[in-house]
C-alpha cells in the first residue's frame, strides 16, 4: 500500500486544490483533509501544508493555526520522523509550531517568516530557489541534484526570515538553510530576493531532515503550461518545473 | 436618508393605497435607486446586442455565461460579471475596492460556478496618492486572501478622476453548462424555503444602493462612510468553499435550487428579486435573521448591505443538509461572529412580498411593483466635440522615446500588480503584464484556455464618448486576439456623469450607441454589464466618459498561446492593421501639445487584421505579438524587447518608421522571415537583431536602459 499524504485545510487556506492535484499527478496518494475532519489526520503517513491565510494571519501568519488541533497530529507525526512539507502559509505554520528550524521547543518558535522588507507589502513575483544543503540532508530533497534550482512563485506579504542573531547563527550552524533565492542560472545575489529575507532564505529544514518549510510556491510553476518557454516534452499539462520538488517528496515516501 | 423623489413617493402611496411604512420606504429607496433599477439607463441598454452562438446566458441574472468549449464530452461555460465600486472607493479606498472584488466574486459564485479570476480597471486622479494606493491594496488584499488570481486589468491617471475615481472589477468563473444555478426560483418552487447564508447582518452598508446613485459631495464624504460595506475576505474564502461543497451535494442528488448574491438592497433586494423573477412572492421573518448587534431597526436588517451574504431558495427536504454543510462542516459560526446559514422565510405562490418583524407585518407589497419597472425618461443632448486636425510634423524619435515610455499611461504597471496574486490556483498560463491579455487553464486536465482583457482609454473619453466606447470594444478584442484566443463575448461597465444633466446624459447615450455599433460589427455580444452614473466632481463636471469593456477569449489548446517577448534575431517585424498617422487622444499628442484628429474606426479592417493575426498564430509562425495601444507601435516593440531581455534572450529590434508613436491600433508581430510573404494587409516595419538594442531611424537605445526608464515611474507610488 502506498503512503498516504494528507493536505490539511484550515479556515483561510487557499492553495489546497492545485497542491493536491499536482501531488497526485506526481504519483502521490494525496487527499484534502478538511478542518472538520482533523481527527483523521492520525491516519496519514505524510503531510503537505498548503498556502493561504489560515485564520486570517491573525497575530502573525501561521500563529493561530500552529495551535490548531489539526497541528497536534502533524507535530506528532513530525516528531516521529514522518515527512512534512509546508509551502508559504504552510511554512509559516511550521515555524510557528516550532518544528522548523526546530532549535527551540514545540510551539515556541525561534524564527519567523514575517512582514516583507524593505517594503512591507504583498509581493507576487516569479523566483528560483536554489538548494543550499546536500540533497540527502533533507528527505524531501533527497532525489534532487546538488545545487538544484527550482522555479516557483513568491506570493506573500510575510516571507522575510527573521530571528535573533543567536538563532540566525543556529540556522547556519545547524545547516537548516535549505533553500535560498537565486537567479535562473543559480547565481545568488540580493536582486534575486523578493522580500528582504535573512540569508536570502527561501526555505528551512529541521534537524532530522524530515520537515521542510518553503515560502515560494513550486506548484504554481509546476506544469508545462505555466512555463511554455521552458516546456519539457509535448504534453503541456504534464508536471514539470517546480513539480520536481513534489516528485522528490513522493519518491521519498516509496 | 431616503432619496426617493416626490413623484415616486406618491406613486408608491397610490399603489399601496396607504402611506408606506419606514421599512417599505427604505426598501423602495434601494430597489428604485438608479443603482438597482437602471431606471434612466435601461431603455438605452436594450440597444446592445446580447445574443450569439457562444451565449449560454445573456444579461439579466447576476452574471452572464459564454460557451468556452468541450472537454471529455462536457460543455464548459465561462461565467463573467463586471461592476463598478466608484463612490465607495473614493470615500474609503481600501474597503471600497475590496468590497468591489467581494461583490463581483459573489455574482459569479451564485451561478454555481467556481471563481477562477478577477480583473480590475482603475481610473485614478493625478493628485490623490492615498486613494491610488488604498484601492490597489484593497483589490489585492481581497483577491489574494480568497485565492483567486488577478488575471487582467489596466490603470489610467487623469485629473478628471481626482474627485471621483473609477474602480471597475470583473470576475470569471467556470461551470459545466449542465450545472448552472439560476438567480430565480424555477417552476414548482412555491413552498421552497429561503435560506440566508453568511456573516451576521450588521449596520454597515445601510443605504449603499442609494448612496451609489448620488453625486458624491466631498462635504458628505464623512457622513457617507457608514454606507460603505466592510469586507471580510477571510470569511468569504470559507463561504466560497462551503458553497462549492453545496453545489456538489445538489448535483449529486439532482436537486434544483436558486442562489443569489446579497448586493444592493440587502435581504429585501435579494429575496424579492430571486422570487419575483420566478413569478413568486415571499414571506420573510426578520426575527430569524442572524444579527451582529441587538436592537437594530427592522429597516436596517431589511436593506442593510452587510457583505459576505447570499440567499438560497431550496426545496425544504434538502435544507437540513445544506445548513449542516455551512454550519457544521464548514463551521461558519466559528469563522465569524454569529455567522451561519439559516432559514428566514419561504417562497409563496401569491406574488406578494411580505416582511414580518416582532409579530407585525412591516412590509406588504406586490412583488412586481417593488422589483419591477421604474422608468425615468430623462432628456439628453448630443454634444459634438470640437475636432481639430493638426498636421503631424515628423517627430524626433530619439527625444520622444524615453518620454513616451515614462508617460504615466505607458510606463510599467508592475509596481501595482505585483501586489496582486497572479498565480494562485496554479492554472495561470500568461500572468498579468506578461501579455496583452491574461490567460489561464480553467478546467484541470483539459487543454482549454480562457483569455481576458479590459480596455477603455479615458484620453478618448475626454474627446468623444461614442468614439471611446467603440475603441474600448476594438482594443479589448485585439488584446485577446494577440495572445492567440478567439474573442467570444464582452461585458461593459458604463461610468458616466449625472443623468439629470442632459449634456452629461447625452455622453452616456452616445457611448451605448458606440458599444452597440462595435459589438454588432465585430459580432461580439455583451453578456453582462453595469451602469454607474453620478460620477462627477464637486463643481458638477462629469468624469471623462468611460465605457470600460472586458473581452473574454476562448483557447482550444493552451500550448499554442503566444508567449511573451521577442524570440530570435532576423525575424520580420510586421504591423498588421490600421496605420493612420493621427495624434488625437494619443500620448504623443499630449506630449507635443497637439489636438489631432482621432483615427478612423474601420470595422472591416479590424476584422481582417484580427483574422490575419489569428490565422498566422494558428499556423504557428507568430513568435511574438502585441497590440498597438498607448504609446504606439514603438512602445509595443519596446515591450516585446523588454520581455526578451527579462527572459535572458539577447534580441532587439531595428526599424525605420516616420512616426512610430501613433496609436491608430492594430498589432505588431514577430514572424519568421520566410513565413509572412503570403500574408496580405501587413506592413513590414523592421527586423529583430542579435543585440539587446532598439535601433529606430538610426538612433540606437539599449533595451536595459529603456527598461529602466519604463519600469521606474510607478515605483514611487507603489514602492
């Protein structure tokens, strides 16, 4: 029996449809789990937390959802080593839940994806994220090549990694900086960063390597028709581009 | 404040054979407002073509529907609605614009559709930065939160909009044509229950419809803030998803239903129309309405325009399940204070509309009299605008090109639209700004695509409303053609001045005439639309006449859309379409201070040009394409060069052309050198080159430098 992936939906989630569809098209046995069915989350083997504005981003993006009972199951699974990927709002929730970078205790975050800088506005921009860790350091990225460059869309108002200097040092020292913003050719510079994020951070991984939090949305540049200029093969509906990360996620489960 | 006129009041008293109650007064005030009743505009709107082979549902319900195509034996329709939210946006820009998006989304949702895109056409003044920022943030915050991408739009800045901005919004949905839900109770609907779903009714938005039908007086702005509704996109996100679940249940059980947005006129407006349009009456119990505060007067509960509410009319046997979905499965009461789905009344065979409150009947009128026809036969005069025809001297391209690119109507809109989510739903093929129209794939697993563009140039509107309306249709159509879509239908929003001033009303009448002319000539029907009158300044001047048009295009294979930017050196650059050298209404004319004549509109030529471009795209010889619009042909080519540069391709263009800034229309295409010889009616204006330069009449510009000039100006307004 293949591993079952849950895509939990909180009040305010908005990217669940494309996330679950692309996971399925990448071979995953994925399904939406609505908040009214949160008690069934214990039955799943892996989790992908989709984007949106769970609980209206009240307090801080992800802060309320991190304390939702749906997260009890996700946290328990993560602690036991199951795979968890959070995208955008999902990533914010994972940080607020203390799972990523995971240098503090649960639900006591040591870092946050917070208000963009220098201009504190929502930004929607096509970006590339470059893998900065050894692929095997994180189960989700294990089948990506070294230094992989993944196309995606940044679409958030709170995506800037912020933490105390001490916690930022822990992120680097503990090799938690999984993805940084880059150009298409892999060059890394400030111009590639859409939100003023510390280290140009686009994604963080926990110590065990089973929980990955990324701000940009690979699923929004995840099919040939979303990037016709970079079409791979004849089928314009086929997963490609950012879908590479979803494939890697699914492969890690098999 | 009730804005009914004396003759309307006496007509009501006469028909009721008594003095109306306070609730009735407010109900008629809303229902008979210009905003709801179209009382002065309706007789002219009848002149618009609304039928055609692609029309699944024309004007009359909350949104129109166009046939998109067939996938796996299912016919799919595109639901489209178009509205203004002008006055609220002037008073409270953020909330006004956000509730504009919120309202148009409900209009599409209630047809049984999944909402797939929004668009915004904005007309700002030149000195109200707080309004220009607030509106954009309002549009963005709402669409972003509900998870609907912003696919298309435009923005113009004119002093004529300083005191009265225009905020027009469009929404698209997708629905199987066999699963459309209508906005009226169908036959055998007597005895159905009326279910109100959404946020608890509160005192916000009381008098909104009436407010939108008045001239906005700056002195009253503070007073009128109470008439603006409060947006709640977070709640709407949940409400939409819960409604999708309800759609699925109704389809599975094959149960008929009617669904309608609560917009102008609140509970009375919506429940009276959903029943009256089916030939029924209704009895509503105001005590059953879930309210946010105690002690609200019945007229506020009855006609207040609290946002994020809809009304269902449902057969009684399904009602418990629908209430369960909204209240238990999607936990509406936990998502917003006292929000829920609840039964508030029933559909009656007798066509009377009755409201009860605390045991008393507070309203009892004939349904048709309330929701039916009020007419104002207002006089209008035709204005012939002065038309001079200054000769166009040869222009200094080198001096003008940077000025044209930096012009407020030409420069990059990216600082604005990058605040909008362009790609949520993961179905966007061409995001806003990438091309002249936005394109997305509305049906998962299908190659079908839908294109959307808006147009309505106020520089033309200042000169001649009828001409501007025609150009709006033509340009919206061209934009859709330029990405490789087949234009299939239109919507319009007519933003004009005071209908009680004959010369201002004359502009409105002329604009409809223009829309009808263009629509007929191009065989593109209008399937929905909206009228916004009383757009005038404190000294009584009308805004530049603005017939804003949206065009929907159908695409059979999204793999064949024309992608952004020049592709390869040594291709031919062709101008296809009308090429009159006139400066009237153009950016060039403004920069040079020329009051030139307007380019003639030649519909045969337009159809031919669109046909040539469509055929060339179908033959896959078009490498890039843009319409000639604000800033002229050279601006179009510059933008193709910008997109090539941004994609990392080293391609520029070289051309010789006397005056490349005329905005006479048509298309510029990059076409393979050997593939264009057999195209008729095209003019070769130049070639692409292997440097990232634009070489015009011997002057050389670096594309990167021109891009800097073009991309900077709006960054100050939208940092």
